[in-house]
C-alpha cells in the first residue's frame, strides 16, 4: 500500500474511533455529519484531480485503452472520468 494511503487509512481509523468513543449520542451525530461533509468535499476534489490527470494523459496522446490498462480500469470507465460523468458532486444532507 502506498505510504500516503496507509497514513490516510490510519487517520480515518483514528477519527472513527474518536466518534465511537464519544458517549453522548447527540455529539456523535453532529460529529459524524461534519465528518461526512468533509469526506464528501475531499472525494469531489480527488475526482476532479483524477479527471485532470486523465485529460493530461489524453493530451499527451494516450488512448482510452492505454490509460485503462495502466490504471486497471476499463476504457469505458476512463471515458466516463474524462467526460466528468463521475463528478456529479455528492452532497451531504
């Protein structure tokens, strides 16, 4: 696993642990909602970065199948990402 991903996984586990250790259910609900909003915002930023990376590769002459093979995605999925179809921004309710 990528060191940055391992660190993120540990950080998320720590945050979730803190939510569960907070015994006041009202505080748990509030904190969980705040975390969800932050996670969704981060997810949208990551999706945009991925779209830019795919577009960069396409401008460099890579084909959809080449990108798919290099990233373990289907060429159809790469096309969806390139077109922004995966970016229907998620929002918390």
